[in-house]
C-alpha cells in the first residue's frame, strides 16, 4: 500500500466549485522564496489545516489569500474569480474572506462589542441587530463579559477570542485562521475549536487553518497539508498523513515517531511480514507486494504499541500522563515509546516485553529535512 498523498475530500466537496485555488503560487520577500510553486485547492465547506514549523510559509499563504501579500508568480482564485497574480491584486476589502490574525490586529479605540459588530454594520445590519449578534458571538466564545473592554484592557488570549469573533461575524465564503488558539488554555481551546466547527457547519464557509500543533491540526481538518520552507510536502486526510507519512520528517511533524531496524518480505493478502529484533510481526500497513529487504526502517507510534508481547525491551524512562503511561524502552532494534493504559506499573531498569499492532515502512532514504 502506498502513502495516500492525494487530495482526500468528501464527494460533495469534490463536485462543488472550489472556494480557494492556488496555482503555481510563488511569494518572495527581498528576493528570498517563501512559497514555491504551491498548488492547493480548498473545496466549498472544507477545512484544510496547514501544519509546519515556523518559517514554513503558513502565515504568508493566509495573507496572500486574504490580499495582504502580493504573489510574485502564480494565481489565487476565490471561487471563479481571479483575485491575485503577478500583475493583479484585488484588495482585501473586496474579498469575501474572514481573517483571524496571529497578532490579533484589533482597533485600539473600539470596544470588543463594537469590534465584532463592525463587519455586521458594514454588511448593512442595523446597529441594534449588529450589537445583538455580536454579543451572541462573544457569548458562544465565553467572552460576553468582555464586551465593553478595549484591547488595552484584554489579555492576549482574550484579544484572540475577540479577533476570532470578528472574523466569524464577517460571514465570508472563506475563513482564514492563523494560530487561533495559540494563547488559550486547554478548556478555552476546546471551546474555540467547537465554535469554529459550528460556524463552519452553519455557514458552509471553507476554512484554511494554520497551526504548529499536530493534535489540533488532526482534530479540526478535513484535509491536512504539510509545509516545509514554502514547499507542499504531503496532503491528504488526517488519518492518511498520520498513518502513512511520506518520510520521517512528516512523521515527526504529525506526532511522536520512532524508527526501528528490521527486515521485510511480502506476506499473504497484501500484508507485509516484518522481523524486528528477530521476531516476526505482521503489519497492517506496508509497501507494495513483492518487497523483500534485509534492512528496513519501521515507523512506530506509541499508540500502535502495548506492553506484554513477543518483543523484548528495558525501561529507560517512565512518564505518567493521566489516562495512560508512556514507557521509553531500549530494544535490540532501537528505542521506542510504548503506551499503556492507567498508572505506571513498571520502573526504570525493569525488563519487559511489548507488542506492535501496526507500523509503516519508511522509504530507504527517509530522513530529517533541514
């Protein structure tokens, strides 16, 4: 089975007119490439999460779609309308786009309520209707008590929620989220993610969601896009990208990942028989039929493992995480983290055994990108 790196979307999204299309998109800052020949299509109602480290081009891509950055090459389409190319730049106010900025970008002289109500007033709503809807939006984001405060009276997390409410009030055909939960605690982060999801369902708007948090990206996205130095590395459903990364860099970007040494041969029914530390393991996922290799790199994630099995190991570290405990094991095939439900039942130095329920064979040349 080969990695699924295609645009994986629901059939209704595929059939509709794309909300956003980037064709050969290029952006440069002072002659340095930031986005390089980027091809991306976002279907109507689809949520695409951009995942990548700092400097990968996530914010630049959002700002280019919004109209704040001019491309040096390629095109940006919103629906069936060309809005940006090397010789065309439609201004942000003429694009039906809602934007949540990483630096909040709130007006210092307006209260939170007036800030959120502003796009509604621009859309022709009466002052009373705009204020009522703005207050309802703030309430859903647990920020109604902040309605009369100005930005200087708000914390960073509070400003972030006001910026999100303003973007949702815009009712654009596309919403752009730049790290919208970066400064929120865990409970508020969950509330904001739920409100974003509810707003997408209510309005049918498409969304591009930039984050460096893999857990968040996997949770919110219909489709995941991995970026590295302006290049699109992999795109597909969150499950496909997580379970079938194209290389070790992509694997580590999307969650804890460890590599064990082994050997492989084809098994029955398209399965792959892998030997790790001399022990045979039938994997659910692997390379095409006919592969035989004396040396392979087996990608292993903690949630693909469990204690008590045919593989040997010695406990090197114990980390209790509430619902489960992670054990870092030294094994003859390499170091791995094994996840076990409940509190710790082993100590550092203990000899133990473990098992592997699935794995992914990485390409022979797979390594860490610069």
